[in-house]
C-alpha cells in the first residue's frame, strides 16, 4: 500500500511538471527542454534554502521563482535573439547544470533533519490521526504518508485552479492565442514575443515548484534528477489527453494531472512486476514516440481506402 | 490620416534574389477615404499594405498615421491604430479559441491586458449584438471554437473584430480572394456597410476589377513598386471595370514592347 501511496504522491507532485510541459508544448507549441534543468533548479534552490533554515513555504516559492527565471531566459533567447527554439532550451538546460552545481555546492543535498513541507505535513498528520500507524483497508499507513497523500492533491488542485483562472483572463487569453496564431495576436496589439517569454516563465515556475516539492518528498536534491523529465511530462500530458478526449483548457489541465498520477501508478506496477528500473526512460521515450506516431499512422490507414474511392 | 512618404523596401538586398518591392511610394490618404489599391502580380500592393501594418520595417521613407510617425513602431504597437483583415481567412482568428474569446481579444486591441476576466458579462453582451448583426446565426454559438467555422464565416468575423474598436485605419489585404464567390460577395457587402457606417479610413488591396470599380472613393494603381495611377473624385465614380482591365492590358503591351525592343537591340548590337 505504501508503494501505491508513494507512487500516487509522486504522481501528483510531477503533475505540476506535466502542467508546465502542457503550457509550453501545448499552449505555446514551444518544444521547451528547459524543464530538465529547471526542475533540478527548483529542487536545488528549495533544498539549499531549507538547509539554511528558511521557512518551507518561502523556500518552495523561491524554487518556483527560480524555475520561472530560467524559463524567461529561454524565452528571451528564442524571441529576442531569434535562437532556434529547441536550441534555446538546450542552452538554458546545459547552463543550468553548472548553475545547479554552484547552488548546491555538491551534486547532492540531503534534507535529513531540516524542517520542510513534509515535516510540517507530518505534524499536521499526527494532530489529525495520532502518532500510531493508520489502518486503511487492511494496510498500515504512517500518519506522515497519509498527510502528504492528502495535502499534495490539494496543493496541486489549487495550482491547477489558479492556472485555469489565469488562462481565462485578458492576458492569459492573449497567451493562448499566441500559441494558436501569432500573426493574429500581433494584429490585436499584443507583443507575441513578450507573451512567449511570460508563458515560458509560468511553465517553468510550475516545473520548479514540482522540483522543490519532489526534493522535500524524497528528502534530497540531486543534480541528475532532471534527466528525462520533459519526456516524462509529455507522456503525462498525452495520457491525459487520451483520458479526457478534448483539448479544452479545463479538461486538458485536469487530464494532465490525471495522466501524471496514472502514469506513475503504471510505472510502480511495472517495477513491482520486475521491470528493470534502468529501462524506464527507454520505455517512456518509446511510449511517447508511439503516442505521437500511432494516431497518424492509424488515420492514414483508415483514410487510404476512402481516398482511393474518391479518386475512382 | 495616412501619409506614406517616399517609402522604399528591397527584399534580399545584395543577393541574386533581390526584389525591389517598393521604389518610392508617395501618398496621402484623407480621413474617411476608402482607397482601393490594384496592381499586377508583384507590383508591390500587398507589400505596401504590410509596410503600413508593420510586418517589416521599410528601408527608407516614413509612415504617419493620424499625425504620428509610426515608421519605427513594431507591428503589435501599430495595431493600436490599425484594424486588419488578411487574405488567408485563417490568419485573422485563433482557431483553438472560441468565437467569444477571439472577440475578447479584439475588445482589448491596443489596450493593456491585465488580470481581468476576458469574458466579462458586458463584453459578452456587446459581442453578441455585434455578431447578431451578421445574420449568420452565430450569436448562439459564441462558445464554439472559431476553427470549426467556414472560411467565409471566419473572414466576416475577422472583419467585425478588426472594426469593433473603431481603428484609425482599416487595412484589407485581398480579404475575399480566398473565398467562394457567394461568401466573397457577403464579405464585400459587409465591408461596404461597416466602412460607410463608421466612415473608417480604409486601405483595401484587391485583385477584382469589379470591386475596384464599384467600391471606394479613390483608386490607386501600382506597378513595379510605384504608384502609376491615382484616380479619385468624379473620375473614380465614372470608372468601369473594363476600363481598368484596358489599363492593365496597356501596361502589359508596353512591357512587351520594352522587352521586344531590348531583344532587337541585343540582336543588332551584341
């Protein structure tokens, strides 16, 4: 049971990553690789601040803010200096590797005895459930796990609601239109370059927040933790789209969260059945490739007979 | 209202593909004037419109709208003064957004966009009235994605959006060229109605001699990046489509003559 709870909790934490990927890849159609570095950046900033005795909420917020700055940096490279979009993200991501090492001072920062959102959640849990293990449906669950499992979805739902609100404001609508049709939004008087920069900042703030929470949940920040995260987020977004079946804003946001949690649970199950963890990234990449290519292949297979009939 | 002072633009300068698209265009468009621009392919008529809209910066010369020098303004800044409809019906709207959301963007053209709710009740009521005036039965479908509509419907809506917050200048770039004849007629009728109602200063590029003859109060004909005819007043009212076609024919013949003469000279002397 603790395996399932752990997987679901990480799924919710990484849902914030999925939301960030959704914003850059889907809303702005910007293949932003920055996330690989900004998730680690968020984790590094939060972890270091926590070891310096910062308030957990403030440290977490700073992690998100740092991610946002990284995203804005990629945006400036791409929109103001006309660097190829993929390359802009790669440059930021590569630079962030050094930045993250500088921030942490070493490749790994453990959070063993430091106050964090998790220790705060634990004390909430103990106040709610007492200090003894809980028995839920025959499984033993520690108050810490139960409290984290309860509070993480609430925090994620709050962020999702905030995003949903934001993308329906005047500036948020202009951002969505920028990804849809940049020519149109320029003709409507919005600076499309600025919209993309702000959008990537928002996306990577979400990713940084995800990293900050992940570091606190797993108890350390590691300079390698970002590897493969973009594909991970993309897989969640794709699963989410399949689950809700529409690209509409509210559904897509909900879908990305559901996709992230479901994906994590599937992975936990696969690992339980003996999947080699080393193969995980290969399988994730293969999954995303299949999800990108299969619908088109199926559609063309379906279309061909019709096309032939039309020509006859 | 719009002053174009000796505007020049060369694309791909210094390469074999060099195109001198605008070679010194001079024009003053009075407030409320509905000016039609015609010209052969490659004459620079669409380039001129894009230069005014700010799709690129001109090499030399200056552009003034309503007395303001906008020559160095980026495209999105000029949009505070300019409403625009494009040739491609898909260029003027964001397909994934609903009709209402597209209109909410038009409502803020040239204004600051903050954290106010894009689809406030007042804006929605207002846009419903505007869309109802189209008589296309779209006012009940404001929540539908605009990408689900036909090209003609989208172009009509783009026109409404461009003129909703009365622009100082309305730019129409062959905005019926990609539509079927029936939709084109509808959009032209709508254009005529709105321009007359709001007495908008309008700059319209067209390939249709029919439209050129029947619409507007001034007619500019371009050729090789320059204005070669400027017809207005009584003369514009009298001008017929056949007459315009004759002028094009004349151009074509004089060009053939030029080329023929050049070939003759070449044969004789080289």
